[in-house]
């Protein structure tokens, strides 16, 4: 029985650590469908995640699951199912169900202060401390104090599916554990601690890691298989690591999608020999920036249309890098609106607050904006969101906004052919990828990791130019797996 089959048959609390390309969304949806299909009771399920975009995808792909199930964001779930309908029952008639949300202007330090503002002004605000979550504190209090609320949730839901759990904050985690432990509602949690992107707003990946390490009443499953890449590429990339070599399948089939080019061969030669499909996306990866630029310039001089995608100053993994990258897209990409920005950042804002944010940051688009004005705008945005931009983050963002050198990385304009550095390709995927053996020494873990990232960017085809250092490169594969023939993993021409 496969790991997925065991998950589908498991009726207990479940935590799934699902790596990139492992098909976690499909897993969640299939599990949800199976739970609905085989349950004949009145109970419903809820599927919740962090952004409206992700929630809509879950809903769209789960259409046939019937009526009454909830699909939405974390904030939407607790507001619709807990806070608004039961706030009076838990806290008294002085609290209105028709409160407004105002996270920018209404800040406070303590839970009691937040309750007083909610009662007196009818405004649901936020803690000044971005790492704490008043809304989820309030939802837990209502659940705890309202017998009617607990009965409603227990009578309606038998399982709650939570996606991207690595981005939950400490108060979300506390709330969901209360749901499991005190209300005995099953949880199906999916995430990947390597992909946490909301640390800037209080996300705590350790919540997810602790569940994986301790169990805490959950059955634990780990999915490492990468469905992004074709069989040949996945097989090849796994061969370089001792811990993944048991996944390598040396089946009796002809390798077609991992090709080592040993003889001198131009791009035109690759096309003529049908090793690359000219109608599909091709990305060339190089270790060094100047070499990547040289490749792009040379190919364009030869009549090919390649775009060099530079590694930008914002690619450094800082606390707020993901937010600043999305903000750069808002500035550089005409099709990227403030609504795209809000959704990408997983912010739960009213239309009024979104408009206020747009008014604040729209100045970044002004032609004559200068460094001082950019920093003032970021300062105002940081006050709105109650975050702190580090000093080391301001300079790189300013340089991105004030120059056009990096525009191609943010303006949304696509070209079927690209050249970029290995580091710029992390987290991306392409139809066809070409790499150079000479970029990898493969004698240290760091080199192996970089090679794994590069080789798994391609979904359908991996071309390896066996230039210069290719003998050592091929020897690593053969010695690690003690292969009789390299042709079991790579087609060498």
C-alpha cells in the first residue's frame, strides 16, 4: 500500500509533510472527496487556507462534494462560523454582530483593550504586536464561553482540512489544537516547513515542525516524491543523495528526458537533433551571473530570442523579502493591482483598508520618486501592517525601484526562452532546462544541493552540457550507485 493510499484510509487526525512538487493540493482534495463520499451522516467538512486565491482553487476543484461544506480562508472561517454568529451569546448583548474590521488604524496592546474597542466602537482591530493574533484569540474565547457555539461546530463539522500549516501563527495553532483536543473534531493538516513565506507577519513554522516531531495525537505522513518532474529527471536527481537512492528505479527502459551532451554542440545543433523542442520553454541555468549574461547576449546575437533574468537584490532570504518582492511586482507590473498584492500576502483586509493601502503605496509608481520618499512610504506601510523593515532591506528595495536593471524579474513579461543564474531559479519550474557540468564539483553537500535544485527545475527535459569537468561529473554518479552503465540514468550523446 502506498503512502497516499494509507492517508486515504486513515480516519484519525493527520499531519502530512508534503515537499515541493509532491501534489499536496491534489492529496488534500482527494482526501476531502473521499471523506464526503463515504460518510452518510449529516456532518460537513471545512477546507481552509491562507489566501482567497488558494481557497477558491480548493472550492473549484471540489465542486462535486455537495452543499454545506466550507471553503475559505482561516480568517473567513472563524469570522463566519464562530465570531459573528456567537459573539453575543459568549460576550453579551453589548457586542454587535455587525462589527467592522479595521486592522490598520485600530491597534491595541492587550486582549481586554481589543474587547473594549469591539464593544464600544464596533470595530475588530489587531494587536500592535504583529506576532500575536487577536482575531483567533477572540474566536477561541467565544468557543470556550459559548456552549451554543461549541454545540454548533461539533454538530456541523467532523473534519477540518488546513492547508499551508507552516504559515500558521502561535494563536492560530492554539485555536486549532483546541478544536482537536476539546471539541474532538478531526484535523487534516498539510504543509512544508521549507516553504514558509509569512514569517514577517507572525507565521511560526515551528508549530508544524513540532507536530511532525512529537505527533501530539496525529498520525504523521511524509511525501517526498516530486510529481513536477518527469520520471527520468526525478530518477536522475535522486541518484546523487544517499538518503534518496532507495527511490532510484533502474528499470529496463530507454532514458529519453535526461541527456548528456558530450560532443561540442551548438543550440542550433540541439534543435536540429530534436533534443530540444523549439515550441516549448527553454531555460539555461549558469552558476555565475556574468556568464549567464554572456550566454544571453551571445544567443541573441546569433538570432535567438533569449531574456536574461537577473538575480535581484531582493532575492536574499530576509524576514520581509517575500513582501518586498510582491511590492516590487506592484510597482513594475501594470497588470499587478493592489488586490493581487493583498491576496499574495494573505492579508484579510476590508475594501476600505485595501483602498488606504493603495493610496499609501501608489507613490512608489511615481516617475520622480526618490530614495527618501520610498523610505517614507515603507515606513507608513510598516505602521499599517505593524512590521519592521530591517535596515539591510531598505537599500536593496530602493535600488530595485529606482532602476530598470531588474524590471524583467518583476514586470510579468514572459519570454519562452530565458537565461538565469542557478540561485535565481530556486522555487521555479520550467518545461526544458539546460545546465553545465562544469558548474558543479559534486564533492560537498552544498554542491550536491545546488545541483539538485538546478536539475529539478525542469519538468519535461534536462540537458547537461558535459563540458570541461564532465569526467568527474559522470564519475560521481557511477561511483555512488556502482552502476554497470550510466545509460540507466542518462542518455549520453
